[in-house]
C-alpha cells in the first residue's frame, strides 16, 4: 500500500505528498492537464514545443537547469497526447530550489523571441530526424490518420506536420500558456523524505500567490465507431517489408482496459508469448513482432507491428498473424496462461513502484485520471479479469470492421 496525503490550494492546485523516509532524495513532479489532443488541428505540436520552452527561462529565472544542478538535482519532462509532465529529483535538504523553479515557470514563462527560435529549431530537427528521415518514421503519422477521422488522436505529439511547428508565433505561445499552464489545470506531487506540514508551507509560499486561471474545459469530438476496415499501402526506402495493424480499444478508465492490457501480454509479452513463438520462432515469417496499446485516456488503439523475414509475402505473413488472433478468439485462454500473465503484470507493477520517482509520476497520473488511489487498487483490477472477459474482449477488439492495416513495402 502506497500512502499519500492530498490537499488543494485556494487557486485550485492539487498537491499530493508521499513520504518515504528510506531515501535522502525528494521528487517534485508537476503534471499539466494538457496534451496534443488539446491543440488546434491547424496548429499542432504546441504541447510538445512547450515541454522544450519550459526549460528556456521563466520570468525571474533565466536558466532552469543551472540552479537545479547547483542544488545537486536532475530533471526531465515528457509530453503525450493526454498530458505534459515535468519532474526533478534532488537532495531533500535542497527541495525548496525545486519549488522556486517550478512555481516561477508556472507563474510565467519568459516569453522571448530568441528562446522560441532556439526551441522551435530543436523541435523541427527532432521532427526531421525521427519522423521524416528515419526508416519507417512516418508510419504512426499515417496510421493515426488512417485510424481516426475526428478525434485529435489523429496526430502525433510531435505535431501533424513540420510546417505547424515552423510557423509558431510568439502570440500563439502566450495564448497556449495562459489557457493551459495554470494552477487549476495542474497537479503537484512531492515524494521522498518529506513531511506533509513542510510541503504545505512550501506549496503555499511558492504556488499559493499564483492566480488560479480558468479551469480548461475539454470538449473533444467523439470518434465514431469504425464500420469498415481501412487499408493503406506504402513504398519507401526501408530495409525490409513491415506489417502494421491497429484496432480501436476502450478508454483508460473503462473496466475493459485491464482485459485489453492482458491480451497484449498474451500475444507479445516476451519470448514465450503467442506471436513470438508461432510467427518468429516456429514459422519464421517475422524477424520480430510486437503487440502493444496506446494506454491513452480517451479510446485508444491496440497495435501489432512486425518486420517480415526477407522473401516472405505480406499476404502470407498477415494470414498467419490473423490465424493466431482467430485462435485466441475461438479457443480463448487457459487458466494457467491467464495466471502467468497476471503474475507478470504484478511483477511489473511492483518493479515500477520501487523507485520514488516512479511512485511520484504514477500518483500524478492517477490523480489526473480522477483517482490517485488507483496506484493501490490497479493490481486487484487485473487479478479480477476472467478468461471469459478476455475472450469476449478479444472478439470485440479484433473485429474485421475495426481494423486498420498498413502494408509498408521496401522499394530498395
């Protein structure tokens, strides 16, 4: 059981405190309820660009990194389609440095044309390196556009297209900040060798005076149920042919999410998984194959991707893959195999919770989902999944009309 305390400042900032006396370190994690799904379809890539801009200096602090390094700390951040997370770890006696740094950039970024130009260039180079020039780099751009027709998950966190990032103006940046980077739209988690009383004092001192801002009201378009299979063929300078298939799945807070997670483990959770054993080891059709899901807050995607062995036809590879899916749908799963993946999931969750950094991140994410105590109850939800639920969910997910397929051919 992971213990935590929670309080809310008058400006709406939710604060969670997790005490761990076994470490000399403290983690300060600030999560903002904004991701790529909250962007204007004509101005995408903003949430990710902001992740970079937030390190470019705030109103009273020209450099974020220097004071933190002097205090013996380290930091990082990440952006998804659903959220933006900033976190730092430092010796507990220097924790006030983290409060000072995080509060100042929540108070106001130093909106500076030079900083914007620098970070815009960094993000543009990242876009080119990972999504334009890298083999298969464009596949998830194409797959999202194929799979979604209305919901903003149809573009990647990096942005829908490079031009959107290239054209960002300083006023765009200011508007985005004022709309989303407010105490009312954030969660602060402090974890480590800290006390509730000390955190209350520091939170009030550094974050209390910041104006609440307007709570962002999310009103996203609902993705309609897919009623026909969708297909795309791509030819590019890549080493070998690859097959990509995606199916729509439930949202993160849906009870069926846990069965979906276990399905991905059954199909491709390591060397003993079904897809690896059948398609890589025995039939030697794929050099590697992977099944995963987006884990997104709104209804996401379950994906299977595999690189074909040279000389294997796309149709043969796809037929063999679907044969494994049909076997799961028709015969289900034995209690022994189900228990095996549940045990593996339990081990993964336990390993995740070993570090104070992971505990802080998970508390922040669960609070953003609406229930921080999920950190203590998630395992029970996995353990409660029955083989019948798993069978039913496999039939619902892997329906022909719910499928999106990309044949990615090498034209070398």
